[in-house]
């Protein structure tokens, strides 16, 4: 859906459109023009928007049209239920688990691989309640909150330490690229992995082994 939206906007604006989805509550749409085209950061609630709203996106990004901006605000207001609520203030992330201290893992990796430049919070995510899961989000980097969260299913004695290291390292790579690629820090990190990202990730020892372990233990993680 994102690729199709980018193609529609590119056709309307007659320039390449590089689209990144966000989960930013404060800024639902922002853009920057450059020699390579238009870099557009857009809240995910606009995915699947009708043609009139897509036309308004193009007018807003192409001409900074005030009426188009008002139309986008109205559409966002109508679909405000898609905007994720903030985590309550005063509730810091829990870093120390039963088996792994994520802050210690983060500090070690930051010193060894990033020269200490990654400055984000890290901790265990809250275990989701409800029905039995069919999929699991292992963890990741939230650029809007400057947070790395790892699923609590990995805080178990049968999980190898190198798997937790890999998950934190992967999220830290996202944070490092977010801070150095000039795109700012609006919204959650994009899911795609560029060739530069993959090249740096490939340098991490036991990265392939960690990915195999994740694949082999998917069923047990769902139960955890």
C-alpha cells in the first residue's frame, strides 16, 4: 500500500517520491525536497486514503497549499483512532529482567560497535495480553520516543545471550541510521533495510546463527 501511494504521488507531482511511514502523533505529514526528489514522511493512518485525500497530499507537498493542509487535518481527525496512544509519563522502561539486563547489553554494544554515539532508552516491552498470538514482534526501535524495546519472551534462560545481543544490535543500527541519514526522528523506524544497513549488520558475529535460532524457535516464542 505504501509503494502504491508513493507511485500515485509521484505521478501527480512529476518527481520521484521517497515515502517513509511514521507513527508520529505531533507531525502527521512532513516533506523535504532535494535533487533526488521528494522525501515524504507520512503517518500510517493515510494508507488507503481516498483519491481526494491523495490529491490533497500532493497539493500540500507540492505547493504547500493551505486548503490541502486543512483537508489532511480533517481526514486525520476523522481517523484519530488509528493514532497510537502515548505510553503514560512516569513509567520508565524496565531494563533488568530475570535473565538479561538490557541496559548492560546496550552499553557494551554501544562502546564496541557505535563509539558510544547511540543515545536512546532501552528496555523490555510489556507482555501483550489477550488471545494466543499468531505472530510475535521481537523488538525494535521507536524513533519518536527514542526507545529500543525487546519482547519479554526473550528474557528466559533457554534464550542464548547472542540472540539478545543481536536483537539489541539490530535495533541500535536502526537508531544509528536514523540519526545519521538526515531524515530526523519522526515516527517509528521504517521496516526496510538498505544495502548499507545490511552491510553493517553482516559484520556482527553470530548474526546468522541468531536469525536461524529465531526461525527454529518461533513456535516456542509464541507460547512464551
